[in-house]
């Protein structure tokens, strides 16, 4: 029993040193992944953002009339496709 206790006391500092090192590596890897993800998100413009130059032309195109009506299809008073 004393031999096992002595071995445990001898291995204890090495065990905790390795455990602390593994935790530090995990935290470093998680921080790297977070920073990489944020940089990827912030670096590229989102395709879902409105292009304001194109938005004005789209609004004026919709205000002029219905695209469905321009195609020659039957529409109701709101410019929606009418089912006959």
C-alpha cells in the first residue's frame, strides 16, 4: 500500500501538469476557431444585404405595374395572378 501511495505522489505533479496543458490547448483551439469564424463572417459581405442602388430601380419597377400583367397573364386589381 505504501508503494502505491509513493507512486501516486510521484506521478501527481506530472498528471496535473499534463491535464493543465491539455486544457490550455483546448482553450487555444476554441479561441482560434472563434476568431477564424468571426473573421470569415465579417470579411465577406453578406449576400442577403440590400443593394441600395438596385433597390430603387426594383421599387420603381414594381410601382409602374405588375410583372405578371406585363407578361400578358390575367391579374386582379392588386396585380396578382388571377385563377380562372
